[in-house]
C-alpha cells in the first residue's frame, strides 16, 4: 500500500483547535453543576434531619372520660385503715374427738341451737368395746380378791380374839387357884413353894395376855390395814382403768357440752368417715357475743394500736367498736386485728358473716392531700401526671408522698393545692412525659 500524506495548513489547524476548546469547557461546567447540586442536597437533608431531631415527639392522645382525676387540697385528713374479715363468737367451745372411731350417725347440722346434752353425732370403735370389757373383768376380779382378803383377815382376827379370851379365862382360873393356895398356906396345908408356883403361874399368864393384846392390837391397827391397802389399791387401779374405758365408751356419743349454736368446722364430717383422737368434730358458738376479726395489710397495720375506734359494716348495718387485740404474727401479708363491738348488733349478724371494718388512726390538720392513687403507698416517691394548659395536656411530675389513709394520702413535695392529677394507673405511658387529653 502507498502511504498517504496529508498536509494541513495553519488555518485548518486553527479551525480544529477552535472547535475542541468549547467542548471541554461545557463538560466541566456540567460536572461542577452536578457536584454543587449534590452538595446542596446533602446539606439540605442534614439540616432537615437536625431540625426534626430537635423537635419534640407528638404527644399521645388519651380519652379523658377513661381517666379518674383528683384535686389537691389543703385541710384536715382523717387517717384510716380498712380490712375485710368475719364476725366470730367471743365464746367458742371446740368439741374434739376423745377417741378414734368411725362416724355412724349425725344428729344435728350446723346452725342448730343446742344445749349441753344435745347429741351431735355417734362413733363406733369395736376395739375400745373389747378394752372396756377387759377393764370390767379386771375390776370384778380385784373386788373379789379384796373381799376374800377381808374375810381371811377377819377370820384371823376372830381366832386371835378367841385365843385372848382363853388366856383371860386361864388367868382367872390361876388367880382362883392362887387364892385357894394362899388360904391353904395360911392353914399350913401346903408349903410356901406351892404358893410361889401359883403366884408365878398367874404372873406368867398375865404377861402372855399382855403380849397377846399387843399382837391383837398390832394386827388390827397395822397388819390388816396394810394388807387391805394393797388389795384396795389394786381395786382402785382396776376401777380407774374401767372408768377411763367407760368415759371413752361414753365419748363415742359426742355431745355439745354447752348451750349455743352449732357452727361448721373447717373439714366437714361425713357419715362413714374415720376420725382420729383430737379431730375437731364441732364448734359451739354464742351468737349473742360477737367480735369482728379483720385482716389488715401488713404495711397499714403498723400504725394500729389497741384502743383505737373502729366501725364495722355488716352489709346490713354498721356497728362501732374498739381494737381489742392485734395478732403478733403476719399471715399471707396480713395482720389479724380483733374489734370488740360496743353497739347493738344489726339484724342478721351471726358468726362467720363477712364484714368490712375501718379503723381510725388519727386526724391530721392543715396538710396538703389528695385522693389516693391506685398504686401509691405511704412514705414513697411516685410520678403522677398533672393536668396543665387548662386540662388539655398532662405532664409527668415527681411527687413525694407522706402518711396515707384508706382513700387519701398526704403530699409532701411536688404538688400544691388546686393542682389536678390523674389517679389511675398510667404505666402504659411510661415512655412519655406528656400526654394530650381529648
């Protein structure tokens, strides 16, 4: 191939260069404009984001009709504590099972008026019946042995009496012989030796008689009582055992033991049920002497003392009373407080009736207080929503609480009189410090 050479004149070169320069400037401007637009856009987005981040989030709306509010007041506040409980009889007799057995008859039901001899139920215990028969046999045997021993001792006593009588007869005979010998000696019919023998005979018989009398006295005063005491002790032991078995047999027929009203027991006794000794079979109450037993929450019971006034609501009337006893132990978070009822009992008042009692603690004068929020407790710090801007909004406010009552609580810090606060639980709005009320 032949090489082609092109020769360009200066004018042509100039024309070419003149066309190239404007094209490069146009591309550069477009790039600069794009960079500028992007930079301005980024700055705008950053400014908008910064502004939005500084804006407060929109307050949630709450229907005011669903809220319960209270107005802070200054004045007197009556401190009270309240508890639920029951009426109980001040005179209660518990009837336990004296022996084990099986329930075969139930004669009366709870609510029946009974007296001391009213039979409540009957138990059976075949083993106890056998023990009673054995005790009866032992008692009869002991009595028979005592009677036999008495006869034997009486026979011995009569024998000793007969021996003493013969001895006294011998003494009288010996004395008569001595008188005869004395007269014969004086008449010199017998020797002095025979007279001495007669005197010695009388003295010997008198000594033997004296010893016999002492033996008889000792037999009657010591030997007989000692031997009889042994047999009498055996009889007493057998009799005590028999009386015990007899009382156990009698206790199978369970009686009330006092006058009153038969009350129900915690575990109802059924026919055919086997019960052990000590099982509570019945309770006898006096419906005319009742007291109230209230269960006061432990946190509120610390201010309750004996002698405070109280009011008990039986749902059919109220009756006043005073605190008479405070249980020293805590059961399931409650303290049991007894209220002695001073007024006349309302109609329908009976043991185990459910009641509500209110105990007056003290009256506080010139304090700031409000109706008690549902979650508030005495001597604590809580956060309440206070209404602002004529009730259009509610803002979270930290409030320090003091002493509390049943329905009111003292305000120490955070609120002033005439402030209005929301008293219901607002835990669902914990993430918000301000809410709007519709």
